C-alpha cells in the first residue's frame, strides 16, 4: 500500500512538472553578485530556452564568458557551468517580476556566492 502511494505521489509530481507553464525568460538580464570572498561583481546574462524545462545560459562577467545548461522545476532554476576547469552550480528562485535570486558554488572552493538577475529593459 505504501509503495502504491509513493508511486502515485511521484507520478503526480512528474505530471505537474510536465504540465508547468511554458518556460519564458527575458532576452537579457543585468547581473550583480557577491563572490565567496565577499568581493562584488556585475555583468550581463543571456538565456536561450531549449524546451519547457531546459535552457542554456551565458554570463558575461568582467570580460569573461561562462556558458551553462540548466533546467526548471516550478519557480526554481538550476544551472551548471565551468570556471577554470571546475564544475559549478547555481540555483535561482524566480519572483513574480521575473527577477532571479540565486546562490552558487564551484567545486574545490570554500563557501558560496550569491547572484541576482534582473530583466534588462
């Protein structure tokens, strides 16, 4: 009985995610963030939708370009990227105005950074 309930719950979660609203983004975002050491950064971010749950993302920060791949679940987005050959991960929460607030980390580095993406108008 518990196994059936668990299977039904998993099916429901997958069905809800599959019928989520279409994934939409602004074409460009202004980015501001804080590195794990407390230093600040800013730049721009471009997002390209692949499907209703996946996207590519490209950050341009301090003359460097970082490319990543991500996916959505409800109002949360996660993306992977590489910095100096090490994998990184960022997790964003999207608010009603389309602003994304995230926390990120890179393998092998202590601590985490934060980032806010605001739709560029």
